[in-house]
């Protein structure tokens, strides 16, 4: 019997992160879960107290990387880091506070946490970093400028870290997971969304992608087709498309 796999999931208190945690619990993984909502962390911990450690972590706090390292230490080390923390809103009126908060979470917070995981894995000699980005990062959506741009940043940042591993001859794998619209609290009150996916089915697909160490995963064949074709649309035409929900 092989050793029990260990993972940290940041953003495990709701949505995709919560659903992935449940899947990994079923498969016997030992988890470190993190998020801002202590009540949800305790709720998840109560499901499998022998498999879970948790810490309340807000990626906007300057000390969040230190808290992540403490959670890794609580587990006695990890094999996988999965970054699920993120926010996004449609912002047709381009309110600055919405855009800046999105960037602070999806860029600044993302870098703090992913860099911490990268440096941990570099030190121990191996590891696997997975991130939940979005298909929005592949083609900017005018209704969600900061969200799209921040997800594009995440896509590029992971590409860069992957290349950096080869430069430094490090044994770290990366999985960039790009869902479309998933039925989670992130979309609550945001309009009607086409091709809405069930979060539990998405979580199962994410677990498969992590196990296979897939480099880039666009979840659901419909979104793979969509992304293929919208990448072919020239900018002069894209800007004229009334994409909104």
C-alpha cells in the first residue's frame, strides 16, 4: 500500500475548493484546508477530523504565506498545493473598488501563496502546484475586466514558473485548471450563465487532472470547443461582440 497523499487547498470554504476537498477526503487524502470562514473550515474538518488540519487564512493579509507554511508544517509536509482562492464580478460601470479588490485577491494574494508553495517544493526537491484559473483568462471579457485580466495573469505566471523549474532543474509539476461557468456562490446574483456546470462533476474532473498531472485542463468539451474558436476571432470583431449575461 502506497503512502497517503497530502495536499493543501487554499479557498476550501466554498465552491470548487470545498467540492474538491470532499472528493479527496473520499479517496483517503490527508488535507490542509484554508480559507477566511472559520465556520466552514470547522464544518469540513468535522466530516473527517482524522484526515484534516485547518487554518484561517486570508490571502489579502501580508502574513498569509507564513500561515500557509504553518499549515504545511501541521501536516508534516505536502505533495500537492491547490490554489482555489479567487473572486470575480461583472462590473459594467467599472467601479474601481471592485476592480482593485479583484486584482488584490487574484494577483497579489495568488502570488504570495503560489510563491510560498513553489519555494517549499523547491526546498524539498519535488511537488505539484495546481491552480483554478478560468477560460476568461484566454480572451478578455469586457463585463469582467479585472477578473479576466487577473486570470490571464495566473495562466502566464504558471507558464513562467514551469519554465523557471526547467532553468533551475527543479522537479515541480504544474496543473492550470480552466473551468467555464460553474454553479457556485461566486456566480450568485451575477445574471444568467450559459453551459453552467455542476460543481461536483467539475471537482471530480479536477481530481483526475491532478492525478494525471495534466499541464492545462479546460473542463468540459463544450468549453474546449468554445475556447478553440474564440481564440481565432480577431480583436476588431471581438470588441463588437455584445458578450454579457
